[in-house]
C-alpha cells in the first residue's frame, strides 16, 4: 500500500444520508444464511459477488461479473439438485454515475420445461406407460442430451435506470435466440462422463442492446469462496494470528450456482472510470399456489416484487451489520445505507477480537478507514462520489495476469485486486480482518496491532482458479464417491 492510499484512507469521510427510510411493516429475509428468513428460500440465497477486469489473455477490455446463489450445495444432492426459482428475479446492478443507484441492471429469469419421459412397464396386455422419477435417464454430452427429463433455461435482459426503463433482451450472438440453456448440475460421472466439455457447451456468446458483444455462462460451479466458516462463527474458534495455511476450507466440498457475465467496459462505464456493482434477488410480494403440479411457471402471480437478497462487498452483513438490521440491510439499496453507517464507523468485530484474544483493537473513531473501503471507495483508487455499500471497480486500472496476482490485493500492492473490485483469488477474509484491525491506519498509537498478519487460516490465491472465462472451476461430482 503506497503512502498516497494510506493518507486517503485515513481522511475523514462524510457520513452520507442520515435519515433512515421508514421500516417495512414485515421485515424481509436476508441473504447468505445470516438471518432466519432466507433459510426458507435457499433458491434466492446469494453467496458471493465478484467484479473484475477480465484477466484472460486478450480480454482486458471486458469486465467479468459473477453472482453466486444457493450456498452449501452437496454434490450428491439428488434427486432434485439445485434448480433456480422460476418466479424470482436475479439481478446484477451497475452504478456508473456515482449516485449509489442502478443505472443498468442485468436481469435473469428462469424457466423449467418438463419433458415427462416415460417407460412402458409390464407384459403385453397389461402394460402401463409410467413417468420416470429421475432428472435424466441416459448419458449426457456436449453434443447430445436425449435422456434429459427436465430442461432449465433462462432469459437475460438489460434494464436501464432504476428498474423503470423497458427491459431490452440479450440474445445469443450466433443463433439470435433469447433463451439460454443451463447445464444440469454435476450429478456424476456416469450421467455426464465429461462435465468440462458439457458445461463449456453452455458458454454463450451474447449480443447486448446496441450491438456490443460479450459472454454468459449460467450453471453450477465449485464454490470459489474459501473460508474457515464454522470456526469463524464459533466465537472465532481459531488463532487469528496463526498460520495462513493452518485451518481447513469449510466450503471445499460444496458447489454453488453461478451467473457469470463478461461485458465490454465501454458498455458499463458512465461519467467516469469507476463503476459500482452488487447483486440482488427478488420474489413476488404475493405468491399463489400453482394448480398444475408440473415444473412450469405459476399460472398467476399478484403484486410486484420484493427484494430478499443483496450482496456487494464480502462479509459486510455477516460480520458488520447487527442482527436486528440484517433483514433490512438486504432489502435496501446502497443509496439508503446511511442508516447503517454506525456499524462501520464504530464496528463491534475488533472489540470482540480484543476480548477473545487479547489483541488491541484500533482506537480511531469514527473509523474513516473502514468507511472509505466499504462505503465510499478509496480516494485516488476507486471512489466515485457515491455513498453506499457495493463493490467498486476502477476500469482504468489494467488487470493483473493470473500468475502475478497477489491474494491480498491492494494491501499487497496489487491495485487490480480487492477492494478495487474482487477477483476469485482475492483472499477477502484475510484482507478484511487485517483492515478491520487497523492495517490502513498509519499510526501505531491508534492501531498498535495494525501490522499483524490476521488470518482465518484458510488459504486461497489465484492458483485455485482458471485463467479463462468462466474462471470458476468444474463443480464437484455427486458420484462416484471419493
């Protein structure tokens, strides 16, 4: 971290909006399993959001956006596996003019089509045609899927403005179709002998409104987040000053469902080089039961949509926002985040670590260093004038090649990494722990432990991921047993 950024991070930051909006009469559920409500709706539970300049060779003029949903997917999670919710709106939002409101959104909607494959059972004269109970009854390949019983696909639209503009369809640049097929989850090696090739056949070139081109992949991936999850929430049941390799990754055996887009920088940029991004999922405010018990779309839905999941910067709701406000945070927009500012200016996590481990929490209040990282962006790096929690990416900073990426991002001098966006190989847990404990406060009296290498012990870097789109690796197979 150079001196310019250290000084910028320590500078006072305006508090932003002070009057919170009127609370919702019924608190909506939150995302990432940090509130009870979302446990009832795992299909719209967001897990992680990534935004970075593409580091695949030859693709530096693009930004890759990754929104992951449905956490903790067991590879053997049959027989129904992890289809997306056809009633939900899954969106990736971009703020490109610094008002912490979406200027364009990428909206995914899913459709399930049941083929109702059946077998003729019984001897002649006593035969019955009976529907099969499985999602697939024959091996699948990149070229052929004759036995696939339930087909999942999605549409993709660009919605200008704050959701008020008319949605504009995104189409397959080769076929012109507006429906994108989604691969079946990695059931196992007998059902899908070559899952890499099968999944790669679902990477679609896309044409965006106005003629720009990009790529999209929607499907299951190995969960890219690496974290000592269980011990973090067991009163930090590990040594935060221990080895960076000293603990296990609790998500090592889990998959997720990923919405991965690659879009030209020119399509995303607005008044300046910095863009903000976050993902949300919304459900109909009022649902009705489906009279047809197939997997088709509901016949009727009344009312508008209600946001139930939100993710931008990692770990904010888990480790910063108080329990009483987690639901409200996930139903809000970044523009309304002034109501949560106290959680950032006077964070509780450093105080808890001080009590649990005898380390010394920073004594700078308000914590303007945290405000700049999580709320406004860092002056001279990725600030864009807005106040609100989101990932911010300076698109003028060139991507760092995969082999040269530093896992602590900006803390280690790699300005193309977290918190300037987020790449899959950025160790956001270690980086966030160090920032929270004062790594960016250039005053030993205010942050006496600010230079210590805080860690959760679950190591990750760019070597865990691919060099090319869609970057996240093949999901773990449900069979055979390891």
